[in-house]
């Protein structure tokens, strides 16, 4: 319940912040908007799943079934089903990860893209190297230290200041990790989808932490539930920090290579023996329907409409 309350608070803060930035009409909000979509879809799904779990069998029952038994018609399972689609459409979670990662490394690709492009000649790489050298000589030192290391920074946020210092420090650590991965994998980095996904998820948590702290401070100054908002923001930030630390650990300690080999095996059909004895509920029929319209398809559509 604490996860649900704290995350609901942060989620509202994220959506509000991204919407306000859009309304301001003076910011490039591609990353913030994409993070709001990604984080909103994923966390709302998790909250709804917890709701179903908390309501137990009643959570699994349809609203009609509850009403028929004389209980309040809470459509918890309907909520869960309806939220599930948000992880698929309007940019599925996997595609959002790729899109945000691409935006995040865009600045690097524009200065050092030729350097990591396997199709460039040595002379082109040398020129790109000189250009990139100048950029990184200025950029990299900025990643080493900042207000996040200064005790007392963001003091206006009172007990939340420590969380904002963490966000600032960790954003720089995230940029260093991304830079390190780029130098290590170069052009092959785009193939490291699991790695990129974790980078984006860390960024999303940090964005949500900042949004939650700013919203708590706003509510405090407007006098609307300030102390409760501060408590929720603090709980959310503590929970998010644990997730961030876990994701950082999994950047370099994971089963990605093992997983890749297993996936290759699955796609090559080496594990079909695992399916022995399993009843396939899908029956026969093509995996993807014929695109050409025909009478039988029209009939199918008619049948599904009430
Ligand atoms: C109820 C509903 C309403 C819809 N309404 C509309 C609508 O109004 N307008 C409209 O245009 N469309 C609509 N759609 C379609 C929707 O936009 C697509 O379902 C969605 O874009 C996902 O595409 P797909 O279904 O072809 O899945 P696929 O693209 O086949 O993806 C299948 C899975 O693979 C993953 N995947 C795909 N590519 C990659 C990749 N490169 N790397 C890693 N993972 C990947 C996806 O994330 C997903 O999990 C609707 C769909 C539904 C179910």
C-alpha cells in the first residue's frame, strides 16, 4: 500500500510536470514526454496489479459478478486489463526505451558518431576524433562534480534535499556509465537493448524523484496537504533509490549474454521438447491473417460486435 500511495503521488507529479512543460511551449520536451508515457504506463500497471492482489478473489472478479453477489461493483480486473494496453500502444515500452536512449545519446552521436561508425575511413575517424576531443574535454569534467556533492545544496527542500542531491549526483553517474558503454561497444551499443533499457529506467526513476520533490514543495507552499506530500515524496524517493541502485548493479552484472544464447536456441527450435504434453489453447489457423479483405473476414468482424 505504501508503494501504491507513494508511486501514485510521483506518477501524478511526473504527468503534471511533463504537461506543464508542454503547456509552457518553450521547451524541447521530447525526453520528458516520452518518460511520462513510459513511466506512467509501467507504474500504473503495477499499481493496478497490487490493487487486484489486495482485493484478493474480489480483485479478480468482474464488477458484474460482484454486483450479482450484492457487493460493490469495483471493476479492479477491468482496470488491470485496460491499463495493460498502455504498455503496448502509443509506443510500446520496448520502443520507448529505444527512443529515449536514442535521444539521450544524440548529443554524443552528433559529435562522435563518425568515430564509432565502422563504415568511416581512418582519416574521417581522425577528424572526428579531434572534434570529439574538444567536446569531451569540456563535457567530461562536468560529470565529475556538482551540487549533489555539496552538503546543504537544495536546502530549500528541507528533508527532501538529500534526495535531490542524490538525483544530481546519480544523473552524472548515469551519463558517465552511458559514455563508458559508448566507448566500450561503440557502434554495437544500439544492439545492447537490455543495457539501454536499464539506462532509461534509471533516468525515469530520477526524473520521477525530482518531480515528486518539486510537487511536494509546491503543495507545501500552497498549503494543500504539505506534510503528507512531503512524507509521500520521501517514501517514493527511498523506494526509487533502491530500484536505481539495483539497476546500476545490473548494468554490468547481468545474464544478457546467456539470455541471448538461449533466445537464439528458442528461435532455432532447440527447446521445442519443453512443449511436450502442453495443450496449445490457440488451435489452428495462421499466425497473421491474410491482408486481403474477404467475406469470411467481414463475417468474423460482425460476429465479434455485440
Ligand atoms: C485496443 C487497441 C487499440 C489500438 N488503436 C490503434 C489506433 O487507434 N491507431 C493505430 O494506429 N493503432 C492502434 N493500435 C495498434 C497499436 O498501435 C499497435 O498494437 C502497437 O503499435 C504495437 O504494434 P504491434 O501490435 O504491431 O506489435 P509489434 O510491433 O509486433 O510488437 C510486438 C512486441 O515486440 C516488441 N518490439 C517490437 N519491435 C521491437 C524492437 N525493435 N525491439 C524490441 N522490442 C520490439 C513490442 O514492444 C511488443 O512488445 C491499437 C491496438 C490495440 C490493441
